[in-house]
C-alpha cells in the first residue's frame, strides 16, 4: 500500500530523480511545452509550479532558491522576466497536461505538458475564421447578395420614374 507516500519515485534513485526533474523543468521553461510520459508529466507539475510561484516575487532570495533547483542562469532569467510577468495575476495552475496516444515501442502513456499562458490555441487572441456560407441551392451567399441588391436596384428604378411623374404633375395641377 502507498498510504501517505506523496512522491512518485518514478523507479529512480533520489539523486537521479532530482536531476531528471531539474532537466525537464529547464526544458519546459525554455521550450514552453514538452512531450513525456504521463507519470513524469505529473511529477514535473508538482516540481515546477512552486518554482513559478516563487518567481512572481523577484528578490535575490527567491532567485537563489529557484537556482538551487534548476542550476541554469539563462533559465532563471527567462523564468523571472518573461514567465513571471505573464502569470503575475494567475493564482496557480501554470501548467496543463494533455494526454496523447500511447508510445509505439512500449505502449507507455504519453502526455504533453505546457505552460498555460503560452498556448495560442486556447488563448484569447485566436482569430475566428469565418466559414463560407452557402444557400440551399449550393451557391455562396456572397454571390447571392449582390444579385439580390441588383434586383432591388431595378425595382427602385422602376418605382422612381412613377414618383417623378407624380411630382411633375402636381405643379401643373395648381
């Protein structure tokens, strides 16, 4: 039984697991999304989210604390400048795990883990693509609309001469 065991050891020693999670967190921060196994993605989420929360407070102490986990100055700079700025008003949940198909060789459950604020598919700035609309007859409404407008113009031209004739008759009748 696994009562009270909060850490998934992933079949590795403590030092190997810490090094692997640090490397995966570095890759996630640099690339904004990585593909890995589902178990590693879940372990990485619990590893990297507290680091992102720590990066919201840009102090020397928090930088040194995060550096003790990641050991990469370039990644620390990216984390504290770009990522912390984007997640400043988010109260948690900085990563998203999307399940993928199982891996071909060993049938392992695969997942995509990504930083939520860097996904353009789910973002607010996605442009809505307008579909071409067609009538029941199959022609597009874009071509049907000018034809209808032309028909209205023809009817208006026929009505206009009649109105002009009545307008010219009124002064003669006075």
